[in-house]
């Protein structure tokens, strides 16, 4: 069963950057109804994502500094909600709001 790993420490960003293979970061605003809806829809569809994908969850209201570090480390413009697909330390896909799709992520991983 797939499960989120919460990002609560800045050191986790360098761990993700040094991980071989795919990691996924979901940046979520707990104060935003759109973010809640996108997260729920993503979780309903996430069984299409290979099980060996590392799934990370960031509550960006509680961890603003980590959110900023993610944007800087992976060279993406901060958005919320936002998903980043990291492969071997580089961001190969980022999407936000209604563009977040488990199917699209699975397609990138499986190709």
C-alpha cells in the first residue's frame, strides 16, 4: 500500500536529491480547498504509480522554509498545490493545481 512520507526537516531535501530512481513531492496547503481537492483526487488515482516510487508530502503552511528550499534545490517556481517528480536528483516534471495527474506521473516513470 502506498503511503506519504512527511517532509519535516530540511535535511530530507538533500536525501531526496541524492536518491537514485524516482521520488515524488506533493506540496500541499492545508488552508486551501483546491489543494485539498487535488490531493484527494490524486490519492484516489495513485495506484497507477509504481510502488517503488518514494512519495513525499509537505505541509507548506507548517514548513515554509522547506518549501522555499525545495523550489531552490529543484529549480521550480513555487506553487500550491504542486507536485514534483524527481529522478536521480533532478526534477523531470512539475505540475500544479488541476494539472496534477497520477496518470501523467505514471506515464513519465514507466517510459
